[in-house]
C-alpha cells in the first residue's frame, strides 16, 4: 500500500534529517554547481532552520518535518536539472539523498497527489527566506554568510533528537494533514 510505503520512507527521512541537511550544505558549497541550485538548496536548509511550515495546519512535532524533507528533496531535484553534471556532483556530495531521490519523489507524489503542488509552488520562495538577516543567495555569494549558515545548522542540530517511536506515533496523524494539503489545492 502506498500509504505504508510513504510512512516508512518519511519516518526514515525525518530521522535522517541531520545527515541530509549536512549533505545539503556540501551541495550548497560546491562552486561547480550553478548558483541558482546552490541558493535553492541553501534555502531549503534555511526553511528547516526557520521552522517555516509549508503544509497548512501543522504546528510542530514530526509532522512539521514532513515539508522540510520534501522541500529539500525538491530543491535537490531542481538543482540536478540545472546542469547535466550537477546530478553526478550531487551524488558525490550527498549519496544518501540523491541515490533514491527520483523514487522517493515519485512515491511522495503518488501518496500526496495534488497536495504535492503546494510544496512545489513553495520551492521558489525558499531562496527568499532569511536566517539571521541573511538570504540563501547571500549564503552562496558571501563566505561569512555561508559560514553562518553552517554554524547555525550545526547548533540547531544539537537540539534535534526525535526518537523513532515518537516520530512513528506522531506520523499516525499524517492522513489528516494530507487531506488538508489536498484541500488547499482544490
């Protein structure tokens, strides 16, 4: 069943967010990847840091990380499409994210249906988010801003410690969130 597959995937992706976000920074720091993609990936990291929720009705807990995972995946997928060599370079920087990216996004689209468009529409806005007054674009262009993003991410990850049981328990309410997400596209 698609729901069960998605729950298994998203549970693992939430628990792996620290590694995924750190891998995303490696992508964002690669000068050979187009700046547009680097800014998008930096914006996805800022999206997580800012606790911005793209999914309506989500207030916190594990459900608040569902959109972080999906926004990060969409940012990486868009970045891969910017240049043919981007996909290979990203695979080197973030194999844990990119090896199954297409399959994970396909599963997400199958489960979320039209609700996925809410996240896709939010993607361009992540480059405009600010953290400590700095945008994703600044984090790409300015070394001190990039260092700030790196340091802020690592400081925030110290407090990020969801347990597998907690994530599983909180994801039981995912169907309600998905229904709300689909209503937003109607």
